[in-house]
């Protein structure tokens, strides 16, 4: 049997490749030929050709973002959350193999299939949101770094019209950040309704920005535009000769009008009030409240290491950048770096408590942690979840709380240690580093205390 697959995660960094590796390994074990296209941060790699697709018996899509399926028309397609492919690639391959041989299902199989379908349906909203976030991220990263470079010339240097600092601020803050919410809303809608949803989503997002509803309004506008467009697509039936008007005229026009009117007259003002209240609370937080928020964000970042809870904390922090609130973003990135760094340190401090494979993985975890790829902790957590997950959660909570307590701010939502060298991107950098080191040491010590020895000390030292 021959299969093709596509893996994709919101950032296109770690989960994308981990899922691909898991599927390839499982396929080898089961004697299945597979080619996996990874939708990474630099675009599609190992891209599937028309010949690959034509010769495939089954298509697997393991994604947390929207993957267009037009090119797979006529092929059996198995869609699974990307976490399923990472955790149990063999089960995914086995499910795909069954698509080739449809048979009468007994009652137990029908119940199981229904459960799986419901589970996959529940990932829909998350998948649409993450699609929007993945398209928004490059605007936020580029805009945030350009704003920081502007501040490097002086806190008020951008006030001088025509200066380089002013130009950088105009590009980063006035343009890149201005596009952040419309792009978020547009691609949430695109994920739901495909291309006809893009225009109403972006226009709804632009209205959210102009009405002061911020990223919360953008999320509402994106889902509203997507589901309205999808509904219109199902109820409007035109003659075949006029079908070409649907995606370029009928659907965008009607959906844009509906979303725009709802945003202006119904949704925009209440969401703007909620956004203003959230902004006021965050900017006026006492130190105690800041510490609690940092602690919660830290726990979320370590709980599922790149999963839905982690991405919820990350999305919250990224969304606040457009409102010039930078402290949560600093706490989130620091807390996300801590788990892989802690596990890397633990493999150095207590080699006898890790297998040889884990010690080797610990060397890579240094790089992943420094790059803000929390997923570097997943192999360790999968092998010993009851000890590893609580340990890294405590360390990340410490890091997040300290980052907020020290008033650290981060203007670029990614990059790890590589943005430390850009002037102005992080405020109070020395204490930010202290926060990361403190959480890393706490988690590493907990791991050393909690994990049992798996091999003699002499053998571990070799």
C-alpha cells in the first residue's frame, strides 16, 4: 500500500516535523510506503507531486491548521489532529489502511467511529483559530522587531518625522501591526469557508480594529464571517451558468455586508468595552496580580508543550501586542523556553536517570529550548508523564511569575535567545535571563529528585 501525508502546525516549526517523523517511522514498521509533505515555516518541503498523489491509495492530513484538499479529490482522506500523529503514528497509519478496505462495521466499531468523528469535530474551532494565528505571526514578528529597532534610537526618536526611527515605527507599528487583526480574522474565516471567506473576514477584522475591539473583535469577526459565508454557500443555489459568480461576487458581498453591519451595530461596541477593560486591568495590574498571571501563563505553556492549552496562552499574549501590552508575551516565551532547557540540564546532572537515547535527546533540547520550541520536552514527557509534566510545570510557573514580577517586556513573539541581541526587543534583559535560569534549575532539580535511576552510575558516566 502507498500513502501520502501532509503535516502542518500553527508555527510550522516543531510539531510539523515531529508528526512527519512519527508517521514515517510507523509506516516503515507496518511495511507501508509513505511520502510526507511538511508545511513548515518556510513553506512546503518534500512537496507531493501530482504523480505521488495519483499513485497513492490513501491521504493522511495531520494538521492543526487548515490544509487545502482540492488536489486530493477522489482519494480517501483521513484527517487527524497533529497531536495524534505525534503520539501514536502507528494508530493513524492503521486507521488509514482501513480506509482502503471498507467493510460492514459492527456496533462497537460504529460507536468507536462516532467517538473519533466527534473528537475531530471538537478540534474544528481550535484549528480555525490556529490557522488565523499562523498567518498572523509573520506580521507580528516583523512588526515587533521593527518597533524595537525604532526604540533603539531613543524612546522618543520616532517622534521626529522623516528620521529612520520614525520610518521603522511607521513600517512596524503603523503598518505591520495594523494588519495583524485583519489577517487573523481573514484567515480564521478562510479556514472555515475557504477563499470566499477571506474578504469578509479581513474586512470584519479591519472594522474590529477601527472600532477598538482589538484581537478579541478580530476573532469574533473571523468566526462570524466564516460561518456566515459557509451558511450562504449551502442555502444559495444558482444555475450552473452563474456558479462562477458565487466565490467572487455573491458570497463575499453578502457575507461582508452581514458581518460589517453586525460588527458596527451589534458586536463591535460590547467587545471594544471588554477589550478596554482587559487592557486597563493588564496595564494597571499590581505586582501581586502580575505574578499570578505570569504563574498561570507559565503553567499553561508547560502543560501540553505546544498543544491547545499552550497555544491558548501564546495566542492571548500575541493578541495583546497590538494593544501595546508586552509583559505577558515576555512571560509566555520565557516559560516556553524553560521545559526543554530544564530537561537538557537534568540529563547532564543525572545521566543515570535517563536512557542513553534521552541523554542524546537532551543535547538537542538545549537548542530547542534556546529557540523557544517547547515541543523539545515532548519525548521526555511521553516516556514519563507523571514525573516530567508536573516538574516542568512548576519550573515554567516560576519563570512566568518572575518575568512578570520583574516587569520584563517582549516586543517580538518568537525567536528565543536569538532576539536577545536585538536592542530594545526585551526590557530588563538581565532579570529576564535570571527568570529563565531560575525556572530551568527548579524543574531540573525536581526531575533529578523524582525520577528513579534507570542504569548504574558507572554506565551513565560513559
